[in-house]
């Protein structure tokens, strides 16, 4: 009977929804793994961030802050309320955001983004070229009155993010800083979080309000829909003209970039599996869980050794936890930490102590392996390196398999059925291209997400599959969040 009870408990700890049912899998995992509480608060799109999830969001924000700091961007904190008179100054910007603002009676709104707040101060801080470049960032919350379906981390109304804003004396310098931001994005998303996406330049009809051009990182989610996970914008002189930001008589050239909880959403979605979370080591709250195999009687020698192992691993820089809870059997603990996505698990009991060995289990990658206790630190180091590398390779293979060339407009729906991007030859990314994009949207509810600015575009003789005109761009079509 004892056995039966334990397996029933195991069942409740085992993650039940297969990832192939992505949307339900995601929602359930958010709650079961302790990422957010979305069901006990009555305001749409404002879930409560719980410690396990929030610590990972903070870890990502720290990666962003560290990389941006290295570029010379400094941290600030601006007020959340923006006077209406600031927000309405740049015409496109206000058109884009007016309906997304939470307005307050006193003609203020909760910032939907902080261009207008920050640039009203740039106007005061920038006096001469010596004040340039001016590069600021803040990790804060912004507020958007989202009307589409909200979803934890992916589409919320109170958005935790990091936004950076820069002003420069020349166009070249501003564009160069945007490339540096993209270097950071690659370092953070690919090298550290082991995920991959396409950097796309949005078409003219789909730019950030007030931008000259908009580049995004679009990530193909497991359900096949894409998630815009970074937005980086070249603002040219639009805002510096309306906010009168001038050094030595010349309007500054400006850029901005924003990275929100969508980064964490993409990471959890990409790597997770049917058993729950799979976390890249850089953000895993614990990288190693030690599960002792303890009998009824406490074995002092074993407990001392466990302490020693923990200390050795902590000294080597790992985040480690030992689960000594006597109420739970090792099997239950295995399921639990598997669901929580802890990268490495060490099983260790009195017999292992006698034989001077330990058992290492790597989440989602390989089964049990035994090592000598003398190898504790190097074995864990290598296993974790391998694990992150495997996650990266999986994510890259996933992306590669989800970009499919398409030479016939009627084949787009079939390609998108599999999920990901259809790459099509298209005649323009200028405003005139919007009509063709609408045709595609009517056909299969998908959008032209943009083109890759670093990719060679089609040469002579390639024809646009929507209009029959000469194709100037490889356009990426996908369904989105
Ligand atoms: C800017 N200004 O605002 P952006 N929930 C979660 N994440 C979101 C949401 C939401 N409702 N809406 C947008 N994001 C510029 C750059 C300062 C910073 C995420 O740009 O409107 C998306 O990943 O593109 C988006 O790309 C990013 O915030 C930045 O927002």
C-alpha cells in the first residue's frame, strides 16, 4: 500500500501534458513549475512572478545589463508616468501607442515605452558633442493596454523589460551602436541561453512607431508560430527633432532596443520537453541537485560527505542544492527536479560513499553515468558544458528545419501548416508592399515578418510570387504571437 501511495504522488509530480499540445503545455508549466501565478489575480495580463520564474527573468536582465554596460550604456530609473504632452509630440509614435496606453485622468499615462520620457531629459542633458554619445538603459516595467489574448511572459499588460536608448553625433555612429546591440543579442540568446532566431528587418508598413527602421529577433516557437523576442530600432532624427535634442546645432541620431520577459518565454518554450522545464545552466536557479539515498537511520558519515561535496561544487562556482527532505523518496525527488528543469542530478548513497563514486544524470540529454568521487568537479563541469552545447545544437537544428523556400503563393499555407517561416521572393518592403501582404494574410492568416538585412537578396530574373514583378527581397512569412 505504501508503494501505491508513492506512485500516486509521483503521478501528480510528473508533468502530464505533452509538448505537442504546446499552448496547454505552456500554461500548465507556468503554474506547475512555479514560474507565475496567473489564476488568483483579477487584472488581465498581469500575472504574479514567483521566485523560481522571477529569478530567471532577473538573471536574463543581468545578462543584458552586463553586456550593455560593457558598451558604455549607463543605468537610470525614469518615472512610470508620462505627461500626455510628451507622448503626443512625435506624430507616428502617438498614433502607434495612444490606444495601447493606460491613461490617467490627469492627462498622464503609464509609460507604454519610455522614448518620450527619456528624450525630454536628453533635451536638457545634451548641450554639445562632448555630451555624446549618451547611452542610457533601465530595467523596469512598462504598460500596454493589450487587447489580444494575453499569455504569461509572452503578452502581458505590465511588461518587465530592459530598454536602452542612445543618442549620437552621426548616423554612422548610431548604426554602429545598433550593430553592437545585435552583437549583445547574439551573445545573450545564442551563446548563453542556447536559443536561436532570425534577425529580421520589418517592412515599412510594420515598423516601430516613430522609427526609421526596425529590426527584431523572431524566434520560431514549438507550435510553429513566431515570437518577436527583441525589438531594436533606428530612430534617425525623428525624435531629436521633436524633442529638440541638439549638439552644436545638429540634431542627434538615436537608437533604442527592448528585451522583455519574452526572452524567458522563448527559453522555456524552446528547451522544455514532455517532462517539464529544461533550463540552460546560465539561468537555472540550481544547476546541480544532489539527491541523497538515505535509509531510515541517519548516516552521519554520509551527511558529512554530502556537505563536503556541496562545498566543493559551490567553491567551483556551481549553484547547488542538496534535498535532504526525509518525507520524500528519491523517486519523487527525481520527478520533481526533472520537472523543474535542473540540468544535473547527483544520486549519492552509502554504497557510493564506500565505493568512492557518484551517479550523474543529465537532464534531457543522457542517462545515468558513474564517476569516481575524485572527478566530482571536472565531471560536472564537462557535463554542464556538453549539456548547454547540446541545447544550442537542438535549437539551431529546429530553426534550420523551420525555414522553407517557397516559389508559389498557393504553397504558403501548406508550408506554414508545419510551422515556421516560408521564404518567398517579394517585390518590395516599401509601403506599396502592404497590399500583397494583405493578400497573404487573407490566404493563410500569416504576415510578412521582414527580410534579413545581412542576407544576399535575390538577383536579376527572380520574380515576386505575389505580384509577378521583379523580386528585390527574400521575405519571411510566418504566423505570429
Ligand atoms: C520598443 N522602445 O518599445 P518594442 N508582453 C511582453 N513582451 C512584450 C510586449 C508584451 N505585451 N510587447 C512588446 N514586448 C522600443 C525599444 C524602447 C525599447 C517585447 O520596442 O515595441 C517584444 O519582444 O519592439 C518587443 O520586441 C520588445 O518588448 C520591445 O518592444
